[in-house]
C-alpha cells in the first residue's frame, strides 16, 4: 500500500507545483503588478475624450522641453496580492497569485506532512468542537 500512496503524493505535489508555476507565468505575462488591476472602460472613455495634456499646462520645465506624466496603464494585471477596496467576495480584484496559489500550497503541505501528524491535528480539532466551545474555569455561575 506504500507504493500507491507515494505515487498519489507525487502526482498531487506535481499538480500543486504546476498551479503555482502557471499562476506566476500569468503574473509575468500580465505585467508583474503588485496588486491586481482591472481594465476600466469608463476611464478609457474619459481618456479618449480628454485632449488636454495636464503636464503641458504648466511651463515649469526647461525651454523647449515638454513635460510628461507617466500614465498608469489601464489594462488587466494579475497582481501578487488582491486589491479590493470594498472587501467583497464578488469583487474581481480579489483574484491574485496569492489567492490562486494558496489552496495548492495548502494541499502540498498536507501531502508533505506525515499522516500521523495530520490525524492527530484533526482529532484535536474535533475534540475542541465536541466540547461546545465553552471552557470551564472552575467557578460556576450562581
């Protein structure tokens, strides 16, 4: 029974590594942002309608040189971390390398840790849950 268990662990670890590598490849392909960004159609419309360049309004630069402000790209970028202002589960900015890879890393960790340890941990969790969550302090309420 040791052989199929080892094969099962190797396949599971291989799949978890593939998920991690693919999420990092997607992060690299979308611009290596620290936080996830979505394409904003309203912003694109405003930028298309706006012909004024704010940087050229002020003549503080050297004579003949045009000032420029580096624009923040308006495109999808998968970030390392989620960037949700209102913490809502339906917000698309919740997707990130961290949220994609964490379940795979937890599964890999459970495969690496010996089964005796995980069984002991699960029995301790079940024992706490069966106790009803109340802790006796020795003093009974009157």
